């Protein structure tokens, strides 16, 4: 396993995934979601790993769900 992939995978597993469990939109929680979607989209386009690509797809689904929840409550995601 490549060190860069391992570092990204561990960082995402420890931080991002738990952030979406039971998410309740708030101004602070919604800030930067759009930027994170762009970052994950760029990373997905750059990866050649099928497994990492699938994981990034799940991240994008969670982020888009979070963005939708934020926008429904009237919070900015920028």
C-alpha cells in the first residue's frame, strides 16, 4: 500500500466519516462543505486505485447529503 494513500485513508477514516454520523446542520458544521466536495472530487479524478475511488465515492455521497441538509436549513456551505 502506498504511504500517501495510507495517510489519506487513515485521516479520512478517523475524522471525516465520524463527522457524518448523526449530523445536525449548524452554521459551523456547514462551513467549508462545498470546498471539501471539490477537494474529494479532485482526489477521485486523480486516483488510479479502484478501492480508493469507491471509498471517495462514498465520501462524496456523504458530503452531498451533508450539503443538502445544510442548504435545507438555510446554512451556507462555502
